């Protein structure tokens, strides 16, 4: 009798190329191992709030910024769901608002995921400065997520994952 270590996967998506690679990796795993897959995008309203309180943004700007990030998140979630559907997978996506770390960790808990997948390459995502930094180290947000995740975490660093995704049947 074999016991499955993983039934549910969550992939955190932020629009960067590395998070798209993480989505592709998750799609490959879910397809090959017949796992449940969920994507999550977090609108970092915690940082927006801090910027507004520090007078770096005025209230109108922060509201427009949040709406813009939400719109971006919808596009990114739709895109990765399309990637999954192109490979015959039914999956779900969710947009959350709040602290990136807290919301990703809460999504993992609520989904009862045994595995969390994050993008790990250097990258810049549109309007997602809090997720990625400018050097090759792991972003502050990813380090915080890894430290607080209630499950195993895979950080995808494979730049050739697109080739593997393309050949997935």
C-alpha cells in the first residue's frame, strides 16, 4: 500500500517570469502525479497601506494602485489557468488582499496543501516590487513565506521549464 505525500499544490503567482515558471512546474507535477492545483496572487495592500500612512502615496493614488494591482492579478491568474487548461488540467485561481506572506500561508492552510511552489529566479514583475529584488538572492517575501509555510516548499529555478512544459502531453 502506497501513501501519497502530496494531494494538493498551491503556486504563488506574482506576474514575474519566475512565478510563471513556478506555475508551469506546478502544472507539470499536477498533470504527471494527478494532483490538485491552485494558483494564488496577492495584492500587497499591507505595503500600500504603509506607503499611504508614510505619505509616499495619497489616498486616491493608493486606491488606484490597488485597483491596478487587482486587475494585473486577474490577468496573471487567468493566464496560468489557461496554461493549465491547455494541458488538460482543471484548476482554480484566487486573488487575495493583504500581506503577501500571510495570505499565501493562509491559502496553503485553507487548501490543505502539502506543497507550495514559488518562483526563484531574479525577475521584475510589473508593479510587484515587494515580491522581487534586484539581485540574484531570494526575495524578502519568498524568504518570509518559506519560513512560515506549514508545508514543504519548492523554489523553481529551472529556466528551461518552458521546454518541459511545452512537451507535456
